[in-house]
C-alpha cells in the first residue's frame, strides 16, 4: 500500500517546509521571536504526527470527506485514544469536556489513537472546540489536542465500522413487517377512539369542542400525543408525567397488544407507553434510533390512513434499505434492527415506489414501547447508544439513591 497522502489532510495548507527552526525572517516587523518560531515548529510537527497516526490506524490515504468544517455535535480528538495514543480513559476525558454546557458523553474504542466527545448541539460543541483545540491540556500533562468535527454518519463509521455487514434487514436481524395487521373496520374504530378520547379530554377541561387538547404537541411538522409516559424531544428520554394524556394506556389499544404476540411469537413485552403521531402531507421524521436506555429492546409501529416509505440505515456500515409501510400494517424492531439501525420518514410530498410517484396524504401511527427500568444498555453500537450519556448516568444515580431511601424506610 502506498504511504498516506498527508497533503490532503486538513493541515495540508500549512507549508511545513518553512517551519524550520532556522528560518530567516524577511524583516523585523514580520519576524517571529525565536521562541515563537520554535513553538510554531513544535505545533506543526505534533499536528503532522497526530494526523499521520490517525490515517495509519484507519488505513486511509487522506482525511478528505471524513471531517466536517462546520460545527457538529460530535468532536473527534485525533490524538487521544484508549490503550493507544495518550492513554486516555473515559473519566480523564470527561474531566476535559464535562465542564462545557451540552456535554453528553465520551466514546473510546480499544487500541485506537482517537476518541470522541458528544454534545447536545453543534453550537455547544464549538465552544469546547474553541477552548481545547491545539491548546495544552492540563488533564493530560500539557498535551496538545487536535480536534475535528464529525457528522453523525462519520461518527458511526469511525466508532462502529462493520466492513462486512450485510445490506439485508429482515427478521433474522430483528425487523418484522406484518401487512394487514388490522382490518379496515378496526382502523376506523381506532381513529374514532382517538377522536372520542380527544373530546373527553376537552370536556374534562371545560374547553370548546373546536379547540385542540393541550396534550397534543407539535414536533416540527407532525403532531404527537403520549399515553402511559411522555417523551421529551429535547433530552431524547422519558419526559414529565404531566405531559402524558393519561398515565394508563387507552383501553382500545389492549386487544391489539395480544394480537402482536400472535403475529410475532417472540414478542413478550408488556408495553406501557403509547405515542400517537399525525403526519400531515409532506411531513416526516429524521433518522434516529429510539433511546437505548429509555425503552427496552422492542418497538412496535402500526400505520393508519395512507402508505408511506420508511427508510432504514446502519450508519456504521453504509447499509441502507426501505420498507413501504401500507395502511393497517405493523412494523416490529428488535435486536440489531432496534439498536444498530436508524429509521426515518423523509420530509417530502411524494414517494417513488417501483418507478411510480405516489403522492402522500395524511398518515397516523401508533408506537408501542416499554419503559426500561434499568436505564442500561450493553449493545455494541456506541455511536447510537446513550447508556454513557452524562444525563442518563445521573438518572441512574438518582434512581439508585431513591431506591436506597425507599428500602431504608421499609
């Protein structure tokens, strides 16, 4: 294999040939002091060595198209890894980044010279980037850290790369599709039950019938309503109980839970969370994997109204597939399909199915999930898993403390 082309790395624009300690200044006004020249020379050498080690570890020729010039949620620390460069640990790396607002987690991969720090937003990641990039880090003995921005897909490819992964997503990998799970009359009954629940809530609040219940929430261009437990779209975790329409699942959904077990015999969950979503034409939902720690290992979606194409991708393996969700169908995700793949409905007004353009109309969906009591996940998909998020660890700590208090009072 030819040697890595360092000239295509992000630092290629620097003319390293001019960085010799013996460079002669052209004029006193333009000259750097001897100390500054030495410092610049050391910085460039450290940078060159760091990126060269990164390229070798991933058998890459260049970093072209790998890093993103714009602020992103994920930072890649080029020269700090687990069991490799820098002898980093999660706790020491967290000392560097946890002081910044929006910090979520760090990710280290064994015997890799790089690591990752994940933030809630690109703007929050930028604050950390500006404070740490190419600056001495006290936690690591004054070591200069070199940092790059990564998109979510780039993050997954580096953290969870699976070069031999299959493109196929089927029942063997945890994706079950059941057409005609319910009948047309049952679909109409469910839609009527949703309207009846709405009217009942409005009457209880003394609101006119032409108003909308305050338990519906607009998320981008779609509308959601939760039963059993709410979901917080900011923290991406279980939300406040007051935001749920009811702390119990509606009675009309229960017969269909038993039917799921008949359609997919491996389904043994006792769902306690229901989200109803209304998708106006043209609306959708971005690629995501439902929180690994908020819910257990099985998700169920029942489609109502009109068909829509749902896309699936495995970002760590460049795998992509689509499923045409017909009205009254059921999709069940578990195992790899649940934890290692993301799903989405693209924001557009039509889908191209078998060469034919199909316009979208209003679609509804019912999503059934089971709240995780352990708040733990031991999957191998570190780019998609929130088990090590600072917020989730805090939730576990508080839950453990509450349990200790409860047990002590008995």
